[in-house]
């Protein structure tokens, strides 16, 4: 058995108190880090669930199938809109300013998508046709006006020049 003085004879460990405090501090720190990691994991799981819910709500529905009659109606409306948006007044004003009594216009064919036009008519003589072509070329609404066809036409005592010309419409 140990005698009561034995406690005084054994060497005392010097750093037991600070070592125990360090162990407790490291244990506390590891508990805190573990708690923080678990909270971040839970938050990440909540965010993933929310993200998956948003993706599911964002499913792209296929466009509705259009039956042929609706497709035809849509084409007609687009053609009507293109005709309405076309610059008719500028073109008709340009043709009217260039025209004279010696020119008879028979047909006007605009190509709205290509912004071109075709004019067909008859002229009293070659000089009237040249003047009409020059006057059309000077109009600001038209460019690249050129004669594509001309032919003499005789009806009894009346002799005229049948012509066709094309031009680009400035939009």
C-alpha cells in the first residue's frame, strides 16, 4: 500500500491542465465543424429539391398541332398583312408623276416579297416610251428601271409600241 507521502514523491505531470483544455477545445471545434457541415448538406439537399421542382415545372410543352384549315387561314392573314404594309401610295405617285397622255398602262404587277414591279402598256411612239422610262428612273421610290420588251403593234390605222419594263421598289 502506498503511504500518504507517496503523492508528494511522484513527479507531477506539468501540462495536464492545458492538455485537457486543448482536447476539450479540439472536441468542441470538431463538433462545431461537423454541425456546420451537416447544416450545409441539408441546405444543399433543399436547394437540389427546389431545383428539381423548378425543372419539372419548366417542361417545354410541344407546340399545338395546327390543322390544315388554320394553316391556310394563317397564310391568308400573312398575305393580307404584307399587302397592307406595302408602300402603295409612293409607287402609284411615282408612276403618276412619270406618266403622260402618250402612255397607256395596261398592267401593274408588284412582287411584294422581292420589292420589284413590272409594268406593261402601250406608248404612242418611241420618244414617248423613252421619256416615260427616263421619268420613272428619276423617281425616288424606284430604282434600276429598265425596259425588258418592246414591240410595234398595228391595229388598223393606229400604230403603237407595246412595252414591258421592270424596276426595283425602294422601301
